[in-house]
């Protein structure tokens, strides 16, 4: 590329050319370069006399005229404003309009396509449609008619001045500008007064959390990643190349199986009649569905069915029974939208650091919940599985592992643990293995065919920051974001590991997070190899880089365990289900992690907590519902020392003082600050959590893992 020395293109006096002067000698050694094609944009270049950048060096200044490109305003899809159905009056208006469209009847048409189209059309007419334009950081929610009128007058004054160019026109334009500023200030003040008054009411408390999320997003430098790297690490910047890369990555991920052995043995097929779906089953499934979630491609959210009440229950019951009988669901449900969600670790421009979540039809999710409830009654999952099981949680698994470590620490015995990680566990599930595991678990063939139909001919598109990709098929793995997938995965793992599992707590699973424990390195190494063989022969791959080994009370610094001849990474601590366990059995690092997690949660809602116009009572409520759960997570299973409790108290008081705008120089006691925010001491809450967990364990039957330890 040809470059030009800008200094040499302008005739200047010597004092405006010399850039270096020392000991009576002077010369020109500092230059400004630009592309030769940009020389026409350079207006001037000279040395500023008397200004020194470094010793003896003078500042060189270049003046250029640059054309600023107008930022292209981003666009999104136009969406029906389904969120308005949360208002009872709007909901009643929607029902009346729908009844009018149906000719005064309350019954919906039998077929899905007709009903869905009627609902979508009615929603667009009653609720309205978004503009599809991005806000780009502009606040307009406070805009009113007075401001609009003043802005219009200012525009007219500006046009008049541009044409006449008189002093009178200029003054009129300046006056119009001042009026607009005054009206904007008044409108903002009025809108904010109404906002904070509403936040202090019971109905407005939900808006407080919405405001906190919005301010957290507004405070981020980069809200969307519009560039991505290809396979070779080169950064892609054009819209077409970025879309192509996202499609390439997910298409390969969701259509390529790991190597596996093909099953030759047959399984007994359970052919039996299944009962019709009842209205109570639909009501329970509808009750479990959360509102406010992103809608799938069919644009019929669950809020519609909740709004329609018994009319919806009757229609859905009839629809689901027809699907159960025919074993074919509507074609519209086979399509989904895949949204890449960053895992909050690694390079943001690397596709592998994103998890693809599918936006699926809400009505299909209802259908999945009905089927899932029936499958859970038919299939019994092993006690070692803690993930998405009734009356089990992460706390149960963390407690069992910590109790095992405490027992061996008390007896000063070695305990060897391997934390197994599966590569792309959900995305690489071989579907043929899933059907086999369902049949071998005694699931009726009718349900097997129904689940097969959910995955048959499924198609998806990737929605990224630069738009949507082309549609592609998905033939491998489970649906991420599906209501049925967690139970299907638990059933798969139950059957694949049936011959290698030991009883809890020596083997524990939380979905694809597996921990294997043993008293010797050789035993745990043998167990690991057996698990690897059982999983990989059926298409599930153990990650060599993320599987880790830890030894408690190790007497001598021995080697790590081996997996197919390669050493597994040996660690001194491991973050198990969000709680850090240490090889020495202590909990100091876990307490520090909890404090860090608390600060992270506090920063996310600091836009509200540090707002002086939000009352102390509301700040205390936000703190107790957002920050404190992160601060206390898993500590009911930990023997926290007094010194560590003091660390947590110090961190909590810093957060509360920041939130209330109080410093230590104000000489205000901690008790007064806690009373103002209605927040109890964190040490008391830790003890309360431990006592609550103790009562929980004591109430469980003798077969519960916590009672057996």
C-alpha cells in the first residue's frame, strides 16, 4: 500500500517544520503518514511551537476533513405484543374479539393450523405489533405530546432559518431549542416521579427487577457480538460470512454422531393400550409453564392458553388426544429457532463457547410436559441421578460429597475422586440409543413412537446478532430448551451406566456431571475406564481435557489417574455443581467464591441499588432476592468458621453501605443500616440455612443418602 508523508505537502516556515531541536542543531524526524488516496482529505499539517511531547520533540498536528458514515439502524423481527395479556382488561378484550371471530362461540376449531392462524390474527389486531426497530440506546419512554409539539416547532424554525439566514430566524430557532430542552426536562421529571411512585406499590415491584435488568444491559460496553472466528481463527466481519459460520458450526454439531458400536441384540417391545389424555393432565402441564418466555416460530405463546382458560383446556385436550392416536404432531412444531448463548468463559468470538438454546413452540412444550408426566410414572430412575428428579437438587449431591469427604478426613484416610465431563452431552446423543433405552426401560411403544415423532424431520435456523441463517435439519442429539429432554437424558444415562454404577455417594450424577469416588487410586482408575468404555461404545464421549482428578488426604504426592494411557488433570480444588470442594477438606476458597458471586450479583442490580430515589425497603428486597441467594448458595452443607463468617459480614456491609449511600465516615452503626434495609445479618442466615437443612435431612426416610452417611 502506498503511503504519503503528510508533513512534506505543505509549505511552512522553519519553526513549523522542525520537530527536533537539541544543542543548537535542529532537524525534522517526526512525521505523519496516511494513505496516498486520503491526501485530498488533509487540510493542514504543521509543528506546534512551544508544545513538547517528549524531550526536544515537538508536537506535529494534522487537520483532516472526514466524512462520518451514518450508523445503520439495526432491525429485528416484528413481534406481536403478547405481554399485554398480563393485564386482565386486555385479556378480556382478547377473549371477546376471539369469540367475535368465531361467530359468538367459545369453541375453537378442531385443527391446529386454523386455530393458530385465528389466534395470531386476533393478537395482532387487539395487542398490536412492535415496529421491528432497535432502540439503539435512546430513551423515549418518557416522551409525551408536549415534547412532540415543541420538537416539531423547532424543526420548522430550523427550516425557516436555513432558507432565510436572518438574525431573527436564528434567534427564533435558538428560542425553540431552549423550549424543547425545558419540555424534555419536565417530561423526564414527571415520568420518573410516576415510575418511582409505582415502584413503591405492590403492583410495581416486578417493574423494579425489569428496571435493574435494563440498566445492567445499558451499562455494558458491548451488548451483541457481531463478529465471529472461523475454524482457522480468522475474524469474520461481513453479515454473510458470520451467518454462514454459525450455520456451519451448529449444523455439524447437531448432525454428526460420535463413533459407537451398533447394537445387535433385540429389545422387548411393550405393545399396550394407553389411556386418553384427561383435562387434569393438561391443567397441570399448563400450570407448570412459565409466562414471559420467548415464543417459538409458530408465534402462539402459553399466555394465550392461560388467558382462554377452560376453552383452551378443552381444545388442547382434544388436540393432544388426536396427536396421541395418530402419533403425528403438527408440521409447524417441527421448526425452531436456535439462539447462541455465551457460556461466560473463553473467547466471545469462538463458536464453541456458546450453547445453542432452541426457541420451540410453546404448545409443543405443553405436549412434552403431558408426555413427560406419564413417562415419569412408568420409568424409575436410579438413586445416583440427582438432576431434574423429584425431591432432589444440587444441594443433595453437594451434601453427600462433602459428608463423604468429612468422614475420610476424620479417619485420615485417602479419598480419590474423578469428576467426569462428557463432550457436548445433549447435542451428541445418538437417537437410536435413546429409542433402545426407552424400550428397555419398559416404556410403551406408543410413547416411543410419539417421542420419535417429536424429533422426526426437525428443522432449525440460527438467530444471531446479524440476522438469521438458512434453515437446516437436525438429526442428532436432544432439543436444548425442551421440557422433555432432561428426563430423556436421565433415562439414557440410567440404562447406559447400569452395569458400572456404584451406590451413592461413590457414584453420583447430575445430568451429565458425574463424580466417581474410591479409596484407592487404582480402584478409581479402573472405575473410570469402565465408565469410559460403557459410555463411548454407545456414542457418548468422555472429555479428556475437562475430566479432572482430586485426592483428599494424600500422603505422598503420587501420580494422577490415567485414561487410555493419558494422565487426567490433577487439581487441588474442583467446582462441583457450583460449590468448590478442596483436597484438604477446608472451605475457605468456597467462602471466597461465595463472596465473589455475591458481588457479581450486586453489580448486576447496582443500577437500582445505587439509585438514591429507590427506597431503602425496596433496595433491601432486591438484595435479599438477587444478591443473598448467590452469597449463601450451598453453604448449608459447609462447616463455616467464625473467621469466614466475619469475611462474609464485611462483604455484606460494604454492599449495603454502597447501596444506601453511606460510608464509614458517617459513623452509622451496622445495626441501623440493617434495620433501614430490613436485612438480617448474613451469619444468622447461614446458621438458619444449616438448621433448616438439618431438619430436612431428619425428616427424610432412612434410605436417604444424607441419613446413610
